[in-house]
């Protein structure tokens, strides 16, 4: 069944149940269905056709959800982008994804209209969302279109068609649109539903950007199970906790950087959130100290997952059952191999590139067949991440392949060093990077965000590293920064960090 068919089943069964809660407003299944139907008809009347690619630059909100479901309903292909994207990057994204139409937040229309006008055809449908803007069709006006009598159109089965192009960048910085079909999106939602036992009684919290595949999955999960999703317009740890308490949230998948902030907030302002049934950390592996403290503070299922946009969830670790420092075991129907530089499988506990075989595999990079082929080994997707498998099948994440530092012919995995540094109470977070050096050519550098409430000493960290790491793993220099540059999913952007060091860092 398509996304819209599964959703409409719950419209018929529980029309008055809350489907979406956003910013104090509650939208029932019937109200959401009516908006989807009106927008579907309004867009078709405006000239949008099945298979058209539509750029989306919207904040988190019910409008994003209505557009997602409308696209599933009439066969559109959505191309979501970060609202803060630069003009040049946006232009490359529009070109690479063959965008024909656009949905843009009203406040951004004046700045972006010229960019879109220079690329899109004259018959493009340009929609202003959240308010009217000159030269654009009003989203609110489209919602006033009389809906179809059956509420949902769904005259064709769009399961196999492209549904969402998730934008990512290749090694050259050029866009590599990841093609995801409705079928793939449904399989990914179903995998999470089965893994974390999500059902119609669950209330799911969405607190990551909706242009990212994780938040999109968290939209689909409740709407095809008959549950409720609570959407945060913007994230803070305080808002997250308030939403959990107010709406009795039962299920959430925050990224690891959010959990770190939530832990700080809980320590400063303790509160109880007994409704939470299952919590899953994603994006980057949690530091051991954060993981153990969270386990003490929460009384619910606590998981950690590893994955990538091209393949969704690959492994899962149940922290109530295991805390071995891994990112878990392969989830059902997923197989993992570790490959060397020649793409030959390696032995137990040998490091190499993580490759996975999964039914949730993307459909390829849009119009980039060579890049698609290069990303595969047999039926396995090569993630670009480095890891190892132990004898019991547990996967240990060691970092990104591009972040490996080679010195004296030895591979150094920054994650090993960062785990040691992050274990100290004076370190909020760290990043180990190579920096140019006149005498050494390149030196291993530890960049540290120190805890302002704790006494910090470089000598203490040096002794810690000497105790737990080999000689070749010892940082040769330490730098202090107030914060790390991160992407919207909370991952440290190491290349950008290198560029910023001279501007806002202090040598120690």
C-alpha cells in the first residue's frame, strides 16, 4: 500500500483523532486529509503534473507535512533543501535535480525569487507558504480549493516512482541527489515500526529539520500507523522536554548532539517525563559518559542506531541489554561487510569500510550513474565510514573514511582518540584533525570545546592519552574553541573547522 492509502485508512477509522500537533494547533486526520486533497487539486489545476520535481525550502511545520502527503498522493518528486542554503549552492541543487516548481517560505521569497526565476521555466508554479508574497501563488489560497469528493485522489500507484530527492554533496562539493521512492520510504518506516514496536497509540516527537530523511521518516511512521506526531518548529533542549511532558510523547529519535543538550538541561532543571516509552539516539555515536548518565535518568527503552541517508538504519543497539561500545547488530534483513581499500572483505576485528546490503537501499544518485556504481560493491552500499565487526557481529564505528589520518604509513582513526578525550569531565566535545606543519608536514591536532564549569588542563589530557593510546595516536597540539561548526544533524564539519581555526581558536 502507498503512503497515502495507509494514511487514508486511518482517516476513515479515526477521523477526529489528532494526526499532527504543531505550535499549539491540533490537526485531526480528517482535517489533514482535507488539506491534502485541496492542495492536490489546486496544484493539478495550476499545471503541476505527475513526476514534476518540486524544490522545498520550508521550516518545520504542518505545511511541510501536507506537502509531503500531497506529493505522495499525486506523484510529485520533492527536493527539500536547507532554508539557509547559499545562492550558489541552491542554484546547483535546482539544476542537478531538474527542479520545475518551488515551495518557499514567504519571508525567503524576496531573496530567492530572482534565483528561481533565472532557472525555472515561465510556466513554473512558485508557491509562497506562510504568507503572501509578490509574484508567487499563495499556499493558503491553494488550500481553499474545493477538495475532491473522495478527499484523496490516488488514482495511480506511485510506490515505485521517485518520491524524494535528498540532497547531499560529493567529494567535489557538487550535489549528489539521493533518489528515494515511496516504496523505499515505506520500507524504512516499517523497519523502524517493527524495530521499536511503534503502534497507533504512540505519540512521536519530531525535532530535527524536516528536509532531512530522519524527520521525514518520523512523519510517515505515525501517519501510516494511526498515531500522532508532535512537530517542533525549532529545537532547544528545553522545548524538547516541554513537548514530551505536555503532549505525553512516547517515541522519539533525537540526534546524539540533541541528547547531550537534553542531558545538560535535565541536570540543571530536573523534570519527569514518564510517558516516554522508547528513545533512540541517531546520527553520531553517543559518548560513553552521556550514554550511561541518560540510562540512569530515563526509565524507558533506550536504543542507539547507525545508518546513512542512502540505506536508512543499518544497526541497532539496545542499551538496556548491551553497552559494549559498539553501534549494535545489523537489524533484520540487513547484512554488513567490512572491506579493505581493494574492496575485499576483511577478517574479524579488522578495520575497513562499512558496506551493507539492505532492502531499504536508495534508487541511486539522480542522473549520476557512475557515482551510483562507484558507491556499490556487489549488492552492498559502501558507506564511506570505517568500522570493524567483532566475532558476535557487533559493529564498531571508527569514523569517516575521509577523516582517516595517515602518518608514517600508519592509519590513525580520530574516533579512537576523540573517545578518550571526550571521556574527561573537562571536555564537552573534541575533534582530532591533521593541520599543516612546517617541520612535520602534518601534525595530529586535538580541537577541544572545554567545559566552562570545570578546571581545564592540557597536561591532564596529555596524561590521559598517554595512558590509553599508542604513541602514534598522541595529539601533538591542542587547540581550544568555544564551539564546533556543525551541520543541521549535529555532526562536526571538520573541513570547516580547519578553515575557522585561525579566526576563533586559542593554542594551549
